[in-house]
């Protein structure tokens, strides 16, 4: 009986947490990675590509991603992962997966 009571309390607690979260746009990731990225705004500080990644208009953002691709070998961890988050937020889902996974794969091969 005690176990059932504990399970019930845990379920009620979890349901309360889920009910407290509001999702306004399921395609948007509300995230912050201090000091590099905050989705509110957005506020981005990852170096020379920051203003382009934070751009509100799509052509400027896409141009920044193209410049970053040309500089792929010199990009740091924060730049690639913030680019992945922004790509996802702006609807470039497949491209965001590449930007998220590619640095991890490269890291594995560099360790070998």
C-alpha cells in the first residue's frame, strides 16, 4: 500500500510539472548556454559570426552559415553548436542535424 501511495504522489508531482510548462511553438527550442547563446532575443556571443547567427532576416542568416561552412576547419565548438540550434529554430532541420553531429564525429576521429 505504501508503494502505491508513493507511486501516486510521484505521478501527481510529474503531472503538475508537465502542466506548468507551456509550449508556444513546438518548433522553437528555448535554450540558453551561458555565455554563448540565449534563445530570447536571440543573444549570441560566439565570435565573428555572432551577429549573422542572430540575424532576424533569413538571407543574412543563410549567408552567415555559408561563410561558416567555408571556415569549417577553424570553427570552434560553441560556433558549431549555436549554429545547429539556430538552424533548427529557423526551420533548417536536416542541416541542423549535420551541424550538431559533425563536430562530434570529427572529435572521435581526432582522438584515435
